[in-house]
C-alpha cells in the first residue's frame, strides 16, 4: 500500500485571522475563506454575548429594586426572633468554622443584617451588620464594603470597630475561648475576618454571606448544627464526635428490645389482673 507525503502542519493562528498572512499563506484559498467566515461568526457571537450581559444586568437591577421592600419587611420580622442571625451563621458549615465562643457571644447582639449590591451591580457590594448595645464595642453598625476600582481590581474597606476596654475580639484567641464550632487549624475568627481587608479577591466568607445566607437565612436558622456531608447525610465521624448524639450498637439494640418486651409483658399482666378483679366484683 503506497502512502503519500504527510500533510503539512497548520501553524497556530493568532486572534485576528484576516491579518495573519504568515499563518495562512500555506493554507488553500478555500480553507482561508472558511476560517474567515468562522471568525466572523465568532465576532457576531461575542457581540450577542455582550448584548445579553447588558440586558441581564438591567434585569438584575430591576429585580434588586423589587426585592428591597421584601428584604426590609423580612428584617423587621427577624428582629423579633432572639439570636436569629448568630444561629443562621452557626448553622452554615463554612461560616461556623471561623466562629469561636467569644464571637458567638458578641453576635448574639446582632439584630439586623443587610447586603446591598450597588446600583450597577458590577462595581461591588456592602455587608452591613447592625448591633444592639453590647459590652464589646460602641458601634451600632459595622460594614464591610467591596468595590471594583477603575483598573478592574477589587478593593475592600471595613468600619473601624471601637472596641471597649479589654474586649477586642480581633486579638489572638486563646484555646480556652474557642467555642463548640471551632475547627482544627482555625486561623481566623469571625471578627478577625470582618476587620481583614488584605485579600478581597479571595474573601469566600463575604461571598457566602452575600450569595447563600442573605438570600434565604431561614434555611440556615432552621438547620441542625450536626455536620452534614456533601450527600446530605450525617457523617459517622461527626456523629461520633458529637456528645449530644448517642450511637447504639446491635447488642444495645437487642437489650433495649428485651427491656421493651419485659415492660410490655408486665403491663399486660397488670391489665389481666385488673380485669379479673372487675369480674369478681361483678
């Protein structure tokens, strides 16, 4: 079987196909025309995608305004529920991981949370935490704000917290102060996160508050504080480590069943005696 010469390799093309004479000079005229048509299709798609992005942005802006009164109404109702927000945070698996015992004590004074996306949405958002009078700091509102500057970089700023004497929770936390939600390798507590503006582009906690807790805090308030794995099932490890959960083995099951049967037999015997006594009286 005879074979012809191997086909010549096609050089990698640059972004603009029309002006890349070096990349296309070895191609046939038919292939060049086809590639130019594909490039035009891609340009048309890019134009449509940009148009879609603008229209989606306008829809988001419209519905953000429509959501606002509902958020305000919801916040007004939440104020009547003690420890609503601290419970919602403590039941969120990632946020709970940065909450120590002292954080939880302070967050019991958190009466209102509001996440405000800026009008154009793309330029950033602000997380506002409103507190009642408390023994930790003087502020009644602490905000963490994210802004996209003119160069496209994300910047962050936070309200300066005016801590009362000896109550600064951004100081190093001792092991004795760590709460039940502390995880191994805890590097940052809640108020340390709140005050940290060093790496806004990797602030996952802020994104979780904005995209997960704020849209529907009720689901976290009502959730159990038992760890749930990715499949939505309670993991064996979390159950073993939870003092509030009693794990019963098979032998214990048999013992419990025997005790239940004995108790039921005793109750039936007493019932029979009572019935016999009633018959004698008759």
